[in-house]
């Protein structure tokens, strides 16, 4: 009898998440942006001239990513 109640308990949560398109939309935008940036970076490495504003944005993203990686490595050594 208990096993029959478990699916009934989870169904209200599942229906609320299913009806909210926020998670689906956010996930789709994440993957679209991630792949789009990758394509733009690869096209730039092939030698195609990119607009100056796009080059600046990509450099800024790269610098931010590298800085975040350095910060993560610095905090790992503090706990040891």
C-alpha cells in the first residue's frame, strides 16, 4: 500500500514543474548561448574577421573566466 502512495505524493510537485516553462526555457537559452559562443570563437580562430565589439566581448568573457578559475584554485589551498 505504501508503494502506491509514493507516486501520488510526487505528482503535485511534478505537475507544477511541468506547467512552468521557466526551467525548459532557461535550459534552452543556456545551451543556445553556449553553442553560439563556441561557434563564434571557432570562426574567429579560422581567421574570419569578427566585428570589434564582438572581439571585445569575447575577450572580456575569457578574462572573466580565467580570473574565476584562478580564484577557485586559490580558495582550494586554504582548506588544506
